[in-house]
C-alpha cells in the first residue's frame, strides 16, 4: 500500500469513528434524564467535536436524525425482518416481521419514545419518523404480495396493511412491553392472524 493510500485509510477510519461517536452521543442525550436538548451545539459539545464537524459528517440536523435512526436500526438488528420473506407461510411471515420490529423497538425504547414525542413539535424529526413509518408500511405491503393467498385487493387490502402496521407499531409495543414475553408473543400471533383473516375476507 502506498503512503498516500495508507494515510487516506487512516483519515477515513478516523472520520467513521468520529461519526459513530457523534451518533452515540446523540443517542445518549435522548436516553438521558430530564428533557433532552437535541441541538447541533449540544451534540457537538458532548461529543467533544466542533459544530462544523457535526455538519461535515451529517450535512444538517435532519441528516443527523436520519443517521440516528439508521444507528438505532443497526443496534436493534432490524435486518432480522428479512427472514419474514423466506417464511413458509403467511402467518409465520407476519409473526416473524412483527417480532423483528418488537425486538428493534425494545433495544432503545426510551430513545424511540422520546424521538416520537419530539416529532410532534420538530418538523425535521417528524419528516424522518414519517419516512420510517412509510418504510414499515412498504414492508407489510410487500409481505402480503409475497403470499398471494393472503393478499386482498382494493379497500380490504389497505385495511389489512393498516391493521398489520398498527400491530407492529411502536405504540402497540409500548403498551404490551410491560407484559411477559409469552403474553406479548400470544397477542402478536392473535392480532396478526385476525388482521390476515379480515384482509382475505375469510
């Protein structure tokens, strides 16, 4: 490796480490006690970097929030939802997908609750959260298409997707999270099956 390439790799590694430190700092701010102050200045100060460094890494506050959501997804292993698309049947696929979302929500429950709460007064964060919810809806729709025997059309299909998104939502998780794992699993299985049955008109 040439000296230029070596130094370039070192700079890239340092930049990635700085980026991760900023994201972890942002996550800790959101998980801390009291009302979180989520501003670029606060994040920069607590991450021990300059304000410009945060902008260089993420471009804007919206970029930081988008990256934070990706970071939370990585921590919560949201990639587990991919297993739903190889499930042997629709019921198991939906249960797998919902369970993956619940595992994701559980990883940073307080942070997610606060992010969603702040989204009601922060238009940048609101846009980020709505985009994530739209992706969840796309996943549910794609899963129904993966199993044609469970797919309904028109208004009934949209209703099915609505129900499945409600079951997999953070709000539903937050209500059920205080119960035992067995109770949550049973509720998910029941609600998922009811949604599918209603959607297919059986």
